[in-house]
C-alpha cells in the first residue's frame, strides 16, 4: 500500500529583504493510512509552513511532497490543485464558513467544484454531519451554531472529498478544554473510520496521547516521531 503523505528533504525558504528565511529545513516525514500524528513546536518554528507544503498549497524550494505516492512537486499548479481537491482535506483554526449557507450547504460547495451530482452529495453531506454529531443541525447557519459545532462542520466539510490526507492546524485554538478534547477525539475517530493520514498542529500537549505519535519542530527542523504509549 502506498503511503498517503511523504515529505522527502522538503525545504522551504521565504524571501526576506536581501536574504531568506528557512521555514522548513530538509524535513522528512511520512504519515500512513489510519495514522494520527501531532505536530508541536514553538511559534514561528515552521508548523503552518509544513502543513501548507504538505497540502500542496506552497511548493517547497527543494525536496519532494508525495501524495499517495505521486510527486506533486513535478506537477503544474492546475494538476496540483486537482490532487489537492481529490486527496487532501484541510482544516484550519478558523472554520471560515460562509455566513449565508446552512451546514449541509457548506459541504456541497466543494462537491460542486468536483463536478459531483448534487443528490448523492446531499446524502453524503448529511451522513458526514451525522458522523461529527450534527445530525440535528443540518439546516442551521453558522451564527446559529456554537464554536465547537462550527469546527465540526469544518471537519465534515474536509471529509467530503474522501481525502487520504487530513491536515489540521490548531483546530482547538478558539475552544475551551472540554470542547477541545471532544474535537481531538472526533479527529481520532474520523482517522480510524476513514483511514486518513492525519497530521494535526496543536499546542494542547495534553491531547497528544489521543494521537499515535508526536513530532516536534524547532527552527524549521523536524525531530523524530515519539510514539504514544499504547
Ligand atoms: P508556526 O506555524 O510554527 O508558528 P510558520 O510556519 O507560520 O510557523 O512560520 C515559520 C517561519 O516562516 C517564521 O519565521 C515566519 O515568520 C516565516 N513565514 C511564515 N510565512 C511567511 C510568509 N508568507 N512570508 C515570509 N515569511 C514567512
Ligand atoms: Mg502556525
């Protein structure tokens, strides 16, 4: 079986006046199907840069990003966007839901872009909202939902395209402890149920035991994974 996500010697430099900032310094990382990794590290250490590169949103300056065995750095922007749409689910800290749309409708936009028939998409959207515990809120708009519920819609939306890779950046930053734990537990369940390769940036180290292993970033360099006790 191919590995859903692999970064091979991925380096990312941002121009900074006359010099450059090395946000990622020869990073190697693989995430397997059904594996849930925590990514921790100080602010500015390169965590979001790593997710952006893994998501194929930013091409690395050097190195490879393989999604399901395919080297995306060899692709043009359009082909990369296709791989991203078909294989990658992205969950940012802020759900960025559209204010005028219901929970179900938030999930249908991406499927529309994927050219999928609406009827099947509606059914899948309802199923996924059920998975994330929102079966009773299908018709609600963002302002009618709590912060935790909005993040659940965000997670369900990221699952619509049946991604092999799920990238999550500080999903609990805006939530209290109890709701944060529920979100991480949900991501654990989703990873198990859909066999996604899930990489989550988090500052909540107390939830790391819910994940399979933790990797630490420091100055753009990634440490070896430390497995959680079984
Ligand atoms: P983290 O998510 O761990 O806080 P980031 O990946 O956001 O770290 O940032 C890593 C480094 O790259 C930092 O030095 C940051 O200032 C720099 N950086 C991030 N994004 C950009 C950008 N768009 N342009 C220039 N420098 C950036
Ligand atoms: Mg960040």
